[in-house]
């Protein structure tokens, strides 16, 4: 009885050692794989520029002013704000994808590591701002956020202006598409009745598409010039094809005349 109990204990202890060894090496390997994960944002150029300026200032203080460091730090804070917004927006989506099994858990660990790096980066920026200017550490991120919003608003306006110009170009081209070359020329000539109608329409397009007045004439002129060039090229190609056809017809006729001439020469002999 005692020997049976001893064997059972040895069996349990043996399996415990095997299981403990497996768990130990599993967590060790998992920790090593997590430590090798690439960061969500592998590079940070603005941070590198800031530290390069600090290094340069230590070597040559007269080359880098405090204002230059503050501008570089503000640009670094702007990048941090953009990345923070991206991380917050992607966190819920990534968690749902990992939960559904569509993505590996390594991406979630990578994301969480980047989130922790983000907190350390924000703290570093605040400390640097406080060092450069006392009290600035409490307001630098609000200033950076305002600048990011202004930058995005400017990009949005530029994109809208581009789309408006393309829309106005399409409307202008469609308006002149059905006109004959003579009517189109009258429309683009100053002082004509057709040109007056075009000017009125140009003002309307400017109000609808926010396009500068007079820009429509340039668009129409460019479109008319392009159509004229395409028509001239088509005519040149047609003439060249007709000329080749005539030459092809002449060659068989010349070949037919040659045997007839040879026969007449033989008969004369």
C-alpha cells in the first residue's frame, strides 16, 4: 500500500515538473517574441530632428537658438497628436478583429506596446517643453492640436478647390461639346453675343463651383485647342492613308503594263 502511494506521488511530481518546465519555456519564448515585435510606428523623424538640434546646440550654441528648438519640439508634438488620434481610432477595431480571429494576437500586443510608447513620448515632450520654457509643458499639446486642425482644414480646402475646378471643367467641356468649330470660335472671341453668354455662364459657374471668374474661358480655350489639334491629326492620318492606298493601287497597274510591253516586243521581233 505504501509503495503504491509512493509511486503515485512520484508520478504526480513528475508530471508537475514536466508541466512547470513547459509553462516556463512557453512564457519565456512568448516574452522573447513580443520583445522582437516591430513598433507600430518604426520611425519618428520629428523626434530625431529635435534631438539632432539639441546635439548641435551643445556643440555650437550660436547655431541653434531656443526658438528653433521650440519650433522643432512643437512639430514633434503635432506628430504625436496625429499618432495618438490614430491609435485611439484603431484600438476598438483592432480588438474586434483579434477577438473574431481575423488577426493574430501579436498585432494587439504590438499595438499595446505602441500605446505605452505613446504615453512615454507625450511625457518626454511635456518635460522638454517645460525645460525650454517654464509653463509651456501644460499648453504645448493644445497648441499642437490647434495647428494640426488648421493643417487638416487647409488640406481639405485645397482638395475641395481641386474638385471644384475639375467639376467646372467638366461642365464647361460639356457645354461646348455640341458646338460647331465656327460657333465655338465665336464663343471664345471677345465682343460677340455668344461670348457674352459664355461670360454670364462663367459667373454662374464661379458661384456654384467657387472657381475664379474668367477661368472658364481659359478652360474652354484649352478644350477647343485640344479638339482642333485632334481634328487636324485625324485629317493628316486620313490623307496619309489615302495616299498609301493610291500607291498600292498604282503598283499592280504597273505590274500589268510590264508583261504587255514585253509581249509586244517579242511579237515585233
